[in-house]
């Protein structure tokens, strides 16, 4: 196994389009908004212009779909998640974020996992506006997790004290979704908890 490719993954040169339901073509940069809500002191609804007025960053990273394709060296531009977290003035009791999408898809991750410099609320790929088929005008970009954690057509970030497992997560997919641990399914999360318990590394997340 190459150190670059996570276990069980195969490199693809193309870029598959994968999602439940249809593409919401009516959602454009002009109609799109992003709601910051939940356990926050500064709830807000941002327009695309508001998003562009925030600090921007480009990240180059590999993406890994749980169905086993990996695409190398993708280049994304957007606003770091941490900037939006700070903009929302998240309360100390908030630990998770639910990413709410157009048409009802959701996924979630701990705020800590989303708070490093690789995670973007992204609007541009390889220098071009994100295509509707790939989640445009705006989607999450979370390259260190399987790609189902990178919510397409993002419409809200809901900050919560308790986790609320998302669309794929309640259908048997891992809530951890770590390509390097190869936690693909719920049962793999249980395996990881056992491994960490044995090593005295397990910290319950409530
Ligand atoms: N809103 C929404 N986002 C979603 C999905 C979805 O069904 N709906 N599918 C996820 C899955 S399983 C994958 S692999 C990626 C695929 O992104 P792509 O079509 O740009 O390759 O989007 C993720 N984000
Ligand atoms: Mo996926």
C-alpha cells in the first residue's frame, strides 16, 4: 500500500458525481444563503457576497469516497470553517455541527474536527465556480474524512451540544468516516472504540 492512498481506495482520474436525489439547479450564487444557527451568540444568514467578503483560502488535497475512489490533488477555494465558527460566536457548550443542505441531506462532525486549516466552505474548484452537479454554488470541503462528510448545496451550519447523525450515518455508514482508519460502516466505529479502549485511548463523546 502506498503511503499516499488510504487502505482499500483506488485512484481515479475522473471525478464521479454522487448524491441522493436530484441536482437543485434553481440554487445559484444569487439565490443562495447560509444560515448560522443553534448554540451561537451571533446567529446570521449570509449571502454569497457576505461569504466572499470573509477571508478566503485555497487548499490542495486528495478526496476519498467511501465507495472506494480517490482523486488526487484537487484544489479548492473558500472560507475556512473556523472563520464561520468565529463569525457565529459559538457557545462553549456546542461540540458538533450539523451541515444542512438544500433538499434535506444532512451530515455532522465534531466542531474540533472541522476547525483545522484544511476544512473549507468552498465555492471554487481548480479556479472555476463549483458546478451544480458537484454541490455548487457552495459545499463543504472536508478532505480528511470520506467524501459524504463534504455536504453539497450547503445551506446551514447548526452548532449543537449533542450530535445528530446524518443521512448516510443513520443508514449504516460510519459517523467517524476516517479513510486512514478505514471506518466505512457503523460496525467499523465499534471496532475502533474497542481498539482504543484496549489502548486506554477511548474518550466517550456523550
Ligand atoms: N447534499 C448532499 N451532499 C452530498 C451527498 C448527497 O447525497 N447530498 N453525497 C455525498 C457523497 S456520498 C459523496 S461521495 C460526495 C460526492 O461529491 P461529488 O459528486 O462532487 O463527487 O458528496 C457528498 N455530499
Ligand atoms: Mo460517497
